[in-house]
């Protein structure tokens, strides 16, 4: 006889409804899930979050977020030795070409990527490390007036956004980075930015800017211009800020 208590229909879940991870391990089912994830990520023009993947597959396949993580791990391991990689960024997961092959892929497009000036990258670095920050605070650190074209370029690229106003006289606009910035610079969160002491002078700002330059080149978003006096990608130069 079986000493275990008998189960009723109410407390015994249908095995067909159990997620993959709670059923006896089925390599074929896990492999199929891995291939489905690969197809979705290759077809999507944006990263897909774990929640999005679960909404797409959870009900039909009976898989949990843990199952999806396991399949994503297998997918990452499988393609790890090739020209592509599975990367988790701010908005989710994507399959992308490895940096080692960016130069070759770039030959597919005749038009060269925009050149981002030192002024633009300095402004972006300050927003990254000191957000929320106002235009005036950026100007105080850099010692020059921030071009409206620089802010417009960063806003149009989707790298910064307006967060509201600072409750001081004049109510200046506050700026911060966006999820698009994280995606374009291969970051899951701002915590992955290299640690840096509080930026109070141009020497420390140079260190932050150098990190952003490397990231911008690595993801093919531009060819930073080492000449601080050269015009921005949008054709606008800068002038020293008048003394207060």
C-alpha cells in the first residue's frame, strides 16, 4: 500500500499546466524555448525585457520567468564563441554583434557616423554623474556656456530628458539620462558606470568623458572629436561663459 495520503483533484495540478522548471527536466522543451527566444530577439528592433518575454510566451508555453532566465543563459552560452553575443541592457535583452567585428559591419554603410565633440561628451558626462543637473550647473563646472544645439542633440538622440524644474529662482530645467542612453552604451543601470569621485573640476570631468568616449566608439554611436575647439556634430561651437 501507499502510505502517502491520497490527493484530490483540487490539490493536484495538471502536469500540462506546470512550468518547465517544475516538470521533469525536458531538454527538448528547454532547447525549443531557447530557440524561440533567439528568434524573438533576432527579430525585434528593440531589447526585450523578461516581463515582455513572459507576456509573449508564458501563457502558451507554461513557462515562468525562471525558465526564461535558464533558457537565456543557455542561449548566451551557445552563441558565446561566435560573432554575436547576448547582452542585457537597461530595457532588456538583445543579440548584438561583438565589438571585435564592429569595424567590418560598419562597412555595410557608406555614411560615416556623426562625430561627437568634446563639448557634447563633457555635457553628457556631467548629466550622467551629477543628475539631476541644470544647464547653469553644467556651465559652472565647464566654465563655458552650454550650446542649445548640444542639449537639443542629446535630447533628440534620446540620451537625456527633462526631469522637471529645480525649485530655485528662475526654476531652471533639470536634466537626467534615459533608458535609451543605457541601451546605446551597453549598460543595465547607471550603477555600471565606472566609479568616479564627485565632479568638481575639469580634470575629473576629463576622466568621465574618456569613459563615455570609449563607450560611444564601442557601440558605433560616433567617432569622438579630440579637438575641443571643433564644432559639434550639429555644427555649433561654444564660447566662454561671461563672468558673473
